[in-house]
């Protein structure tokens, strides 16, 4: 391997590069003499903590090899320089993620209550267009997820852990912020609001079912249940990092698979209504039909989610030259989206088969 110029910059004093090494005699004259191995070793006196002065001549070449290898890895770009802010931010504070954590988080983020509305979209689209729209949306979701996984470390030595950083790299420092900040804040606020409403209503219904007539004297109002759900979310957010809730993500993933399976199994096992029809719903005007179709496509698109956490999930994984982070991330994402397909497609097809356009 050719000697790197960086090793010359940290040498004190710099060793002159001449074809024949010289020594100085007591009389002040210079006389050439072949340099021995000890002379070459003693000429390289780095002052960094990696190779201090007191190292023996035997250990010095080994340290030089390590420094050269470190420089090579930095040139290749897989020895990533970590952002100091990522050491204390909750999302990227932990770097011990793996493919199992990626599968749990992606599955938990990819299946939600939106999947239960897919049979309604089929009522407006019918069998052919409904299955085609659902298949295209699933393939597009998987393809864009693969793009995000690859773009996370697209630039050597840099990890894009957030959408704003990725937009700045694509569109520039100022334009990227303006293009990514509004959609991120808008979608995050909308998602949080929808989850608070659904979570509060679900907790209220669950409490009424479990408690029954014993707790009807002074029940909580719906707004109070919203506050209870919000308070639980605030307590959960005090955990140190994303990997701390990997077990909770596993519980959420198992729950999503369970209720999705229960919905379509119970629907298919029951007797179908007598006046069932699989023809798309007839509407009085072409404008109403157009907006119904657009609404159905919106339902299909709304059923797919989870991209807002892809970069953050991959940011919790270590990345080295031999083991880049995109390998376990993509492995876990493939497992997660296999189960997501096993949830969404049976719910849509089984629900529409059981109830049709009713």
C-alpha cells in the first residue's frame, strides 16, 4: 500500500525525502550513509494519542497501518462521523438497533385503523379496480421505502436521520427546509390529532365494556378520555430512545395482526346478507361518481403509513464498513411488509366478499 501523505503531516519533525539519507559528522560535513531500519523507525514520531512517542519501534508500524486503514475507511465513507446532536436526541441516542427492532417498528407503524376501511373503497371501485389499486399502492409503498433506506447513507460519511436533512441535501439548505418543514409539521400534527381522537374513544369504549354498569355513576367525558390518552403518551415519550420501546412496538405489531385477522375471519365465517351485490355503487351524477372514486383511492392511500419513521428507525442502527445499516434495515422492513400484506389484503378482499357494496 502506498504511504499516505497524512502520516507525513503528523510527523514532528518532518523527515526530508531524498534519494540517499545523510548524516552529519562532528566536523560539520555531511556524509551519505544508507539508512538502517532503526533510523526509519525513529524518524516517524507521531504525537497523537493513537501513536505516542514512547511506543517501541515494533509497535509504531502497526499504528501506522491502523491510521492508514482509518483514513481509507473515511475515504470510502462507511466510517461515519456522528453528529454530536444525535448523541442526546431521543430518536438517535441509541445505536444498538438490529433487524428485529426494524421489523417490530415498521410493522407497528405500517398497520393502523385505516386498514379497516378498505372494504368501503372496494364498494366504490369493484373487484378489479379495487385489487389493482391496492396492489399498486403496496408496490409503490415498498419501492419508496427501499429508496429511503438507500438514501439514508447516500453521501459518504453522512447519515440523513430526518426528512429535513434529506430535503436539504436534495434541494439546498434554504429551499429544502421550506419544502420539507410544512409537510412534516402538517402531517405530524394531523397524525397526532387523529391518534388522540381514536385512542381516547377506544379507551372510553374499552373501559365501558370492562367496567360495565358498576362505573356509570360518574363516568369521564370524551374530552377527559382524550386528556388521559395524551397524558399516557407524554409519559411514554420520557423513555430515553426509540429502542427503549421495541417491546411496546412488538405488542402493537402483534395486536395489529390480531385484530386485522379477527376482522376478516369473523366476516368471512358469517353468512352473507341476502341482497349482497359486488357491483360498484351507482351514484346520481358523474361528478358524484368521480369524487367517490377519488375518495376510494384516498382510502387506499390512507391505509398505507409508516414512512414517517423509516429514517429514524434506521438511525438507531450501527453502521460500519462491513456491516452498513441499510442491510438489517431492509431485512427487517421486508419481514414487516410481508405481514402488512397479510393484514391489508385479507381485510379488503374478505370484507368486500362478506358485505359487498352494503
